[in-house]
C-alpha cells in the first residue's frame, strides 16, 4: 500500500536577508519547524534487513538519522549566504581570511551557498535528503516554517526510473 508518513523537527537559528526591503533585512531569529513527508510502499519484511521495518514506509528512527545531522548543522547558528558581509574582528590576530573564518565558526556562522530564505532552506533539505532515500520511497516533501503563519514547501519524486 502506498502510504505517506511524516515527522516534524525543530531548530533555532538567526539570519538576515541582505537587500530585503522590509524588517527581514535586520538580524533576527526563528524557531524553525521542518516537516518531512515520505511516500512509498510499506516494507514487506521478506528481506531479513527489512524485518524490523515490516509494515512501515520507514522507521522513524531511520528518518531521524537522515534528518537530525542536517538539523544539527543549522541549530543555534547564524545562517548566512556566502555573500553576506558579516564582520568579526579576530581577537589578537590579523584580518586574514583564515582568522575571519575561525571567528565566524566560533560565533556559529554557517555559510550556505544561497540567500537564507525559507524557500532556499527547504530546497537545501530536499537536496540533502533525496539522494539518501531507500528504494521504496517515491515521493519526498519538505515544509519549512519560519513562523506559525508562513511556510515553504518543496515536493519531489525520488527513485524514479525512466524507460523510453
Ligand atoms: Zn527571518
């Protein structure tokens, strides 16, 4: 039976949208919520490796293993794009790129390759999760909420086999 399961994760992070015309240009934080939905056949349990997950689309513990290391990269961090100009004065050192990177890391700055909107964060989760989906999963949906009222959602097909 094709079934969809899902689990919600949370993390706290700061960001600022450089160049934004409104309040989002200022440094602020969110209690982000990330909902991951997987659609696929429930496992039959014929394979001994599947026995523990028989009747499941995916064991929630296995889903945790896929999602939590992504959450850990973002939790209690300052999420910035590669272009955002954030200045740290390296303590007792010079302004070399290496010193600046070290200061940023100590301050919890995470440089992501994109402007840190909910839309782009959602796509980041999808890109990092889709290639790790087991064979029975055919659909992946990620929803990222910055606030109670707003969300971004990306849905993609996974493990698609094309035949011509
Ligand atoms: Zn924001």
